[in-house]
C-alpha cells in the first residue's frame, strides 16, 4: 500500500494552496483569464477562435511561422517524422493556446481518463515512485493522476513561488498553482529539492519530475544527443524508487493520461543506463504528438537546440556536429 504524503515529514513550504493576488494588467488580460466566460463559450468555438488568432498573428508576422518550423526541426530532426516539420509548424504554434483553453476549464481537466494504472500493480509495496514526464499538454492536465494514486510531490520552477507578475502571465501562474494544489500535487522548488524528494521516496512516497530540462547528462533522445538533468536516474538508484514514465496525450478534442511501463533501477548498473532507458520510454510518447512538446528554444531552455542536438551550453563546434 502506498504511503500517503501526509505521513512524510518535510520542512514547511508554500504548497500552492493559498491564492495570491495578481497585479492588475488591464481588462483584456482579465477577460482572457476568466473561467466564467468559458462557462458560456463552448469549447469548439473557443478553440476555433484561438486558431484564428494564431492565423492572424502569422499573417501579420510570418516570422512566427518560421519560429514554429525551427522548433519542429529541432524536435523531429533525426527521427522518422523529420519530414513533417513544416506541416507541424503551425500546429505547434496553436498547441499552447489550445492547451490553455483547457487549463481555464478545470471541469474538463477532471474528465481526462488515466490509462495504464494497472501497470503500477506490480510495484513492490513500500517502494517510492518517480513519475517522469515531459512538458506536453495543458497546464494541470496531469491532475487526475494524483486523484487516482494519491498525493504527489512535484518539483516546479521558482516562477510559481515568485510574486505573480501583472497581467495575463500572472493569471496563468496562479491558475497553474490552483490546478496543481486542487488535484493533489504538493509543489516544491525544483532548485534545492533533492533532500526533500529523496526523503519522500525513501518513505514510499511519490514525486513527479520533468525529464526535458537542460542539464549536463547526454542521452540519445528524439534521434539526437540531448543534454538533460540526471536527477531522475540518480534519485531512483539512491532511493530504490521505481521510475514510471507518464504523458498527457491528445485524443480527439480532449486528452488522456498515459501511464507507461515502470522502469526498475535494480535492472540498471549505472544511473547513465537508467536515464537512457527513461529517455527511450519517452521518445515514442513525444512522437505521438510532437507539436505538443514545449519548445526547446524557449527562454531558459537549451543554449543550442538544432536537428543535430540540444546542448545546455554552446559546444566548441557550435552544436552543429554529428548528433
């Protein structure tokens, strides 16, 4: 039986349960962030409007579409879907706005099914679980996972603990906090979280960690060399926790939460082989809907992200060498 997180003693932390005011950023921003408006505007209408807004933005500034193509080139380069980069460029641009349409409709997020939970049945009682995900799907889209398995610690960026900025971005941050805490996630700062996470795992708890974060560990991912953080694999080996890849995948106009096969650190002699196994598990999940993956070119992302590789720091050859 999995240990409830309430039984894991940690230092007090802002867990996102207390709403914070967002400085006024104008009426348009407030209306864009309104759940009430979403109650009266049907989802298909809202999605069509979001797509139209993206088309107008691209028509006014064609560089936006070129940027989307650069992202898809970087994601798909080296994979069997590389030739689809141009066709998926616009789909990538609209993915974020479509995802946020769901995030502003939490009553839809609670209907997202969780598939593959039976794969957790074989995990030995008392062992911790590291749920591993990539940045795909709507904010809050993973919410039914803790509702199904019990509370989960989630390592998040400092921006969700910083004071909310004015305007729409501030409302987005607060909505993310609201969705995570309401679902049963306990937010902890990613920076400096290792001791807290390790203690929770040793006590049989559960954590959710993003795989696609720039770091110094090189893996083969999406047909190229990608440098990511090694924490997932190191934690699993240090705490004997099982790694379970999960993903929020599109299905029709909605989504599904996919639970993949558990990866046991006992089957891997080093953290390097374990990390590669986790990356291998995520690759086919990302390639089901590559346009949904958050841009590796994003602010705070990789210093270099091309079809040949993603590098946390600019390598001597500029990142254009063989992947």
